[in-house]
C-alpha cells in the first residue's frame, strides 16, 4: 500500500466544523453567527427572493399575460393530415399515436380541426371537433362520433 494510492486521498476530506465548542476553537461564543440581528437567532432565515431591502427582481420585472385555469388541453389534429389513412378505416387516439400524427393524447383527448381538405371517407372517434371539420368529414363520406 502506497500513500498516494489511498482512496479517497487522506488530505482531500476536510473535517466538519464543530461550532459552539468553546472560545479556543475559533467557532465558540456566537458560533459563527455574528453579533445580534435576525441571522443570529434560531429559526432565522430570509424568505425566497429577499434582497436585503432592495426591490426584489420578481417585483422589478414587468408582468405579462395570464394562464387561463379553465382552458382544456387537447391533442390537435387537422383533417388535412388524415388523408394518409385508407378509406373507411377506424381512426382514434391509439391509431394516431401509432402513426406519429400526435405525440401524446391531451388531458381532454383529441380535437379535430377543419384545416385542409379530406378526400377519403373515415370513421373518426374524437373528443371534440369544429363545425368546419365535421362538414368536411361528412362531405368526404365519413362519420365522426364522440369517444
């Protein structure tokens, strides 16, 4: 055994500071907390974002927009992208995921939008759709139902 082959290196680990163990330790009396003030007392701590009385960054920055807590998240599919399927095939969330048309099903399911033209008759199962999408699906000879 050679000293430089020891792991971890014996001098690499510093000893834990033992505070409040007498004045001779260099960390006695006030135990590294200083004299008086909030930081010296137990349970002390500043709230997140406190900058010593300076106007905090979160209050200095402008606020923009809002998040609608009532919005419904759908996986969006346009009727134009459904032309890749064969005529009279059954379309639902599972099929769309397998084909890679959607990456994940939204919290509220799938919504069909009316962008593009549909040339094949399809049997579509979705959670929501627009009037335009429904019109184009029916015009192509297909049908749409709620799943």
